[in-house]
C-alpha cells in the first residue's frame, strides 16, 4: 500500500507567454509514464505512491518543463505522508456516488 498522497499544481514560465496547457499536458504525461496511480483535477493532479518515488516524479516534471523551453517552474505541492498506508479513496470515498 502507498504511504503518500501528493497533489501538485505545476506552473511553468513560458518563453514568450505562450499558453501553458501543452506544458501541463506534458507534466501529466510524466506522471502517466511513471506508472503511479493518479487523478487529474481542475487545479491540480493527485498522485498515490511511495513518498520518495513521488518526489522523484515531481523533479522529473520540473526537468521536462525546462527541456520544453520553460525558463523556470513553480510547483505547488501538498503532501500527506502516512507510513502505515494511505489511498486516495480513503479520503474521498464518502463523496463518491
């Protein structure tokens, strides 16, 4: 069972003020390629997994933004670390139909 949930909103600084959506799409692709469980929400994406692995994914996301031409990246991150295990459903199941 996963020991962490991390929600991230990535905000790349584009070269010429271009739309950031292609950058965000690529950041989500980095998460997808990692194989962790995740959910995309309107203002952030939440990942479920081992804390160290999730932090590495965030580093990879930031690096991908730079490779795409971003000058810098702001990553707003929320972390829930629970060594005995946590899943997204533990926090949201009562709100699901």
